[in-house]
C-alpha cells in the first residue's frame, strides 16, 4: 500500500497519483502548489534510513540528479526549500516509457526510429559520462518517451560518480543492474564504467530491432550466463531488413569484453550518423572468449558475491 493518496499534501506539493514503487522508494506525480507546475516526487522508504549506507545512497542519487542539466536526462529541482523528510523533486516527463512501448511491438520498430533513438541515447550517455556519471542500470524502464518522441534517461538510483567511494548496502544489494541489460563485467561483480552503459545501449537497440533481448532464461542466473558465455544471435537472422551497418554498430556495442566494444558514447553516435558510408566488414564480430564460470558451477560464487555481499556503489 502506498504511503500517500491523491489529494494529500507533502510540504508544498499535492499528490496527484502514484507512478510506481521500487525496492526502496515510491514515485508520485504531484503539483507544486506555489506555481502549479507538475513534478515527480521520489520518496524513499523512511525505514531504510536506519542503514547509513542506504542514506548515503540516497544522498549520492540526489547529488547526481542535481548536477545534471540536459534535455535528455531527468534532473532534480532544488530551490533550497525546507522539507519535512528527505525526498527528491524531479522534472516531470509527460509521456510513455520505452518498456511500455516495447510491449506493444514485437521487433517491428521502424529502422529510422531505432537509429534516431539510439543516437539520442548515445548523446545523453556522452553527456552523463562527461559529467563523471555512469548510469549502470540503463534499460527500457528507465527511458521515458516525451513529446515529439524525444527520449529522457531517468532513475539514477544505482549511478556511479567518478571518484566516489564504494558503498556496501545491507538492503539493496540486488539493485546493481537488471540482468537482461547488465554488462558482463557487472555480472562478475565489477563496478562498471562508461562502456557498461554502452553495452546496455546495444542491448536496448537489439531489442527494438528484434523484439527480444539477446539473452534470456528461466532465472537471472541463466540470463547472466548468456552475457558471460553466450553469443547473441545475429540481428539480420532475426530481421533481414536491418541494414548490415546498423547490425554491426549494435553488435559492436554488445561485445562481451569491454576493450572490444565501443570505448565512448561519442563513437556510437558518430557511427550512427554515418551508417550510409560505414563498412560493416571493419568490425570484428567474431565469437569472443567466455568470461567467468558457469552460474551453476565455478561461477556461482561470482553471482552470489554480487547479489549477497555488495551493491556496487
């Protein structure tokens, strides 16, 4: 049951509706009664603040959100007001989520849309990485589609700031990422870097083109095993009308070993801008050496370590 109901007030905000609930917070659409603007209130569960690391996590997310100012990134609104409890006030995006849009389609996104949206996400990632912010949980559920099909990256609850110390979380260790979109290095328990976000971007584009993520399974361990040991099915075998150059860009973004994939979001954006002249043969898309061990065998400790002992802050 949600903490607040429509019509209730929290400081200068009137709750309109519950937008969603996560592992440690609830998000509400609300009206700022001072000026009538619509905002999003992201309100952590107060019971979790008994854990100092959880509170540090909240403070880091607030710090990340407040430093961001880009049309393709959901930022925070902070006018210095005193608040009854800790919560974030975020800009409101009037639109759908990419995950909801994907549920209505089965791999039949128009090619120009995939290229445009991929470029928008690459541009947003280039901005974030330039600010020293690694998202680390980029997925369709964290991508909003605003007016004129402009994309906005949201939810920086697992974001990493360059130079920030590592945090260990008592309650939130499962939130390092989402298995279907998580990079292999994150699956091994690593913190990840800009190339981890690029991997997730590749997975999102793969799904928009084919209607499926590159790896699936009956549980998260099977999905992780795919990232660490499997090879994605070539896109054109699932959708022959995809241009070879576009397939090469997406598959190159999803290379298993970070050193083999794109090294910057700027490089992804650059190649998406020149698909007509891009030579697919210039990319090495041969099968890669596996990483780690099988989740059911030697790799089980790796996976358990990630989900039980550290949350990757």
